[in-house]
């Protein structure tokens, strides 16, 4: 779990970094876009200004030229009122061509006449006054006093001079304001801004924003500055007057306004006009957003995609995490060997439930031997079958789990040991049936029991069961034991055995006892088997079944077997040297020992080192049903080529097979006590008879082991079986006694 949190934090950091990158890219993109769109707006404004400069120049120039040309014409007849009147009246015909309302003439005293028949005084008009001073003048937008139908007009005026250059009147042309207003390019700001033509004071000459035109503000500067600050206004006016290029002013009206303007210069017009674009800040932003919106849309789409990606990433992580958790749970709760639950699972499940019964530690007897026989792969496959058979006997309220190797834990709900015992017995029966069916060495489990009630520590219960189980292992006649003081003692003894082994070996407390083998026809000793015993600290003898199974598990058996072998070699050497009677003394070689590397070379080396011949120390090996096992074939052949005599031990005890007789280079067959015990029944006799005959036919000699009765001796004699080992003649004895027996005969 800790690891998961770390992983989450690591991923969160990566994500934050990524998000940071994305945001900074977005930020930069945003800056770029707004700069781009701002530039775009500026470019557009400039384009509008440029275009309007051109359009307005052309338009006004056209009308100004007309007015000036008219003025020039009039300089020839200005003195004749009739001619003037007639001339002006005739201009009416050209009004549609030149798109004016009227052309008129104003005498220096202000009296005026126009092409459409107006007669009156226009001396108060600014354009008249300016032109009387020699200026060509264009008025700001003006409400016509003459024509109610076309209220908004502009008037262009020019002086009429006589030959001496004296101003003798003013020619004016009234044009509809729409000529100028409608010709103005609107650019992209049609909806937002105002395009205008203004004069040097900021007065509006034309504008495409009618509300602006119709409002009381005819002065763009005072409109923009709200007329509030006269000082400001004059500053703006000065800027307007002085600007020879396009420039921009900012006003604070209505959330901020920008006035972009560019001058248009017209020949002989003293005061330049300016084309202008008035844009509110919000309009620019709106316009900017118009540009940016679609780019933002793209980014929004990208961002959404990224977000989905991020969410997916997190989702994926959580999926991954739950996968990991499941994976971990699987590792913890599912055994890779049995594919069933583990002990960890049993613990978890049992802790949750209010149950009482027994925790059982199940250990397959001699599994190490079986493993060495079958090889790892098949042995592991066998664990699965063992598990399958076990759960067949488990009730719905029982729980089982694999511990490790051939160790299993069970929880059996039960009130007393008796009901547990019957179920465990059934499990063992199934194992036996399975091993027979599969032609495997006999499979049998040793069970240790510890009582458990809800709330107990399960681990402690299991180690108690383990202790009980250890005690079962050392006794073949029992398949289960319940934890109690006695078993604790047994376990302690085993630990003690293991710990004290090297010292005990050194102190020669592992004693080699010898059980003589007799020729039942002559009653003479023809050989012996070396059997090890432990002399414990109290001086008592410990039988081999108390420590050999343990040593087969922990590997100490290799040293012990070697020790016994060396001891026997030394006995033989010593007897040879003393020229005493020498009979072959066989030693036992555990199957576990066999699988230590260089076993053959080691034994051959010991033999050489001590200096005895290998026939004097035959090796007893228990043959298991492993005829397909190439290792055992190679090993036995190897021993055989080194001159060792091999005795097939325990034949008929269940670990042996007839096929092995034929395949492996065994010289002697040792009939197990369990077969000898059959003697006396018809079937038993037949079995013993045919086995011995078969062995003889295969060229093997036979030793009958565990012979206890005269009847057995008699029967064996009829089968021509000479060699007999058993209590009938002698139990295993100390070397001194054996020596004595040998001397006797
Ligand atoms: P095993 O190799 O089958 O040895 C024969 C066992 O049968 C011996 O028991 C012997 O005392 C016993 N026996 C012999 N004749 C009779 C009889 O007439 N009646 C009865 N009831 N038993 C008889 P022991 O000495 O207790 O040895 C038990 C087993 O311990 C041996 O069985 C052998 O497998 C193992 N063992 C003993 N010494 C060694 C050793 O040095 N190395 C290894 N690897 N195993 C050993
Ligand atoms: Ca033996
Ligand atoms: Ca035996």
C-alpha cells in the first residue's frame, strides 16, 4: 500500500508538471493570440484609416475642385449680378451629375443666392467668413437651414477673386452629408466603432455612426472627453492639429475609448481634416475575441482532449492500482503451486469468522524423497493433486491454505478431536489411493492439531500444530497428534538434535551398531548392516527413526551417512589389518544423500583413503518407483562401475517397483519385513516365493529382512534364500558385541 501511495504522489507530481507545461503553453499561446489579434486590430484600423484617407481625399477633392473651378469662372463676371444669377441658376442642371444639393454665391455683404433659388443672408456662416479670408473651407456636418428634407449637409466654400486677387465673394457647394458618410469604409468595426471625418477641432464632418451624428455631440473630442475637462480637450486638440501621421488617443468615456486618426491634406485647404476611428475598449476586446475565439475554440478542444487524457490517465492509474492490488492479493492469497488459497488467505478469512475448531498442520511424509524421485516439476504438480484431494474432504465451514513446499494449513470446525481424526484419516486414504492410481511412492500426510477458538492468534495456533506435527513425523505408527506439553517437548528435542549434531558427531555419540546377517542353512554370520543410533546426553540410546526423518529434511543426513560409511570402512580396514574375519558390512544411503553432488566420487575417495575394497561395504539404497529417473540410473551405474555392491533396500515396502529390478544394477534384493510378515498365508507365501524366484532369475541374491520366526526361516529355506537378517538371529548390536559374535562363528 505504501508503495501505491508513493506511486500516486510520483504520478501526481508528473501530472502537475504536465499541467504546468500545458498551462504555460496555453499562457504563451494566449499572449501570442492576443498580441496577434491586437496587431490584427491595429492593422485593420490602419487599413480603415488609409482607405478613408484616400476615399475622403478623392471625394472632397472632387467637390473642392468643382467649387474652385466655379469660383475661377465667376471671377470673370462677378461684377454683373445678372450674369451671376444666371450662372448660379444654371448650376442646378448639373446637381445630379456632381451630387450636390446646390451651389451658391455669397457677396461680401453676406447676401447670397443659390442654384435652387435661395436668396438670403449667409454672412453669419463660418465657411463664408473663412473663405472671405481666402480659405477653401469644408464645414463640419451641418443641419441645413434650407432643406428640411435633407437635413445633414456639408458645405465646401472657396473665395472668388478678381483680376487683382481681391476677394469679391464666396462660392459654396452644399453636398449631402451621406456622400461622405456612406463612402467611408467601415472595416471590421461596423457594429462596434465609429468612422468619422473630423476637422482640426474635432468637429465631425462626416461619420458613419448616425447616432453619433444625430447626437448633440458634433465634436468628437468633446464627445470623447465628455466635455468635462477643458484642459484635456485643448491638449487633445493640439495633438490633433500637430499630428502629421496616424496616431491614437485614449479617452476614459464608456469604459475607455480609443480615437485613431490620420490627417488628410487637401490643396489650398488651410486646416487639414482627419479621418478617425473611434473604438471602445470593449469593442476592441470584442473584436479581439472575435479573432481569438476560434483559436480558443481550437485550444479548448485540445484542452478538453488533454483533460480527457489526464482523466483517463488517472482512471487508468486507479484501474492499474486496483489491478496491482488484485495482483498483490493474488500473490498473497493464491498459491502458485496448488492454485488454491494460501495460508495468508486462511488467516484472513478465519479472523473474520466466529468459529472454533482445530488448526491442522499438514505435512506430506517423505516429500523430499518423493521430490528427489520425481524431480521438482512433477513433485510440484503433485502438490496440486494433493490439494485437490484435501479440499474434497473439507466441509463448507472449513478453510484450507497452502503454506510452502508440502506444508498445508487447515482449519476444521469441530467440537472434538475424534471428528477431526476421522476426516484426516479420510484425507490420507485419498492420498494413498491417488498414489496407487498414479503409480507413485506412497503418499501420506502427518497432521498436527492445535485447538483454536475465535479470537486466538492463528499464527500461534499454527506453530503449536506444527510442533504437534513434528512429533508425528518421528513415529510411523501415528498420523496425527494434538498439541500439548508432550509435543512441545518433542519439538524441543528435535531442535536440540539439530543444534547438537556437529558436536555429537565429533564426540562419537552417533554410534554405529551392527546387525549381523546369517546364512540360515549354516547359521553362520555372512555379513552385517550398519545401523546408527544416537547416545543422548543422559546416556540413553535414541533410535534412528527419531532423527533420520528430521535429518533428511535438513540435509544433515548426508554427513551422517558419510560418517557411518567411513566408520564401517575403518572397521573393515582395522579388521583386515588385524587379519580378523571380515564379512561385508552394508551401510544405508538415504535417497536424500544420493542427490548431493559428487556422492560417488566422495564415497570412492573415502574408500581409497581408508584403503578398503568396495565390495566390503555394500550400499543399501531404497529404490523408489523412479525407473524413468535418469539420475538414479546414472548414479547406480556410476557406483557400480566404481566397484560398489548395491543392495535394493526395503523391497516390497511400497517404495519399490519390479521394473527397477530389471533396469538398475542392483546386486542384491533386500526383502522388507512387511513382505516377510506375509509368510504363513497362502498369498503371502506365493508373493515371497515369486519375488525370490524372480530375483534369482535376474541374477540377484536375496536377503530376507526382519525375520523373527522359525516358520519364516523354514519357508525361506524352501525357496533357497540363504541370507537372513532379523531378530530371530540378532538385534542390531554394538561393534564390540558384533566382534564377539564373529569370533564365535
Ligand atoms: P532399515 O534400513 O530397513 O533397517 C532395518 C531396520 O529394521 C532396523 O531398524 C532394524 O533394527 C530393524 N529390524 C531388523 N530386524 C528386525 C526384526 O526382526 N524385527 C523388527 N521389528 N525390526 C527389525 P533401525 O535400526 O531402527 O533402523 C530403522 C531405519 O533407520 C532403517 O531401516 C534405515 O532406514 C534407517 N537407518 C538406520 N541407520 C541409518 C543410516 O546410517 N543411514 C541412513 N540413511 N538410514 C539409516
Ligand atoms: Ca537398510
Ligand atoms: Ca530395510
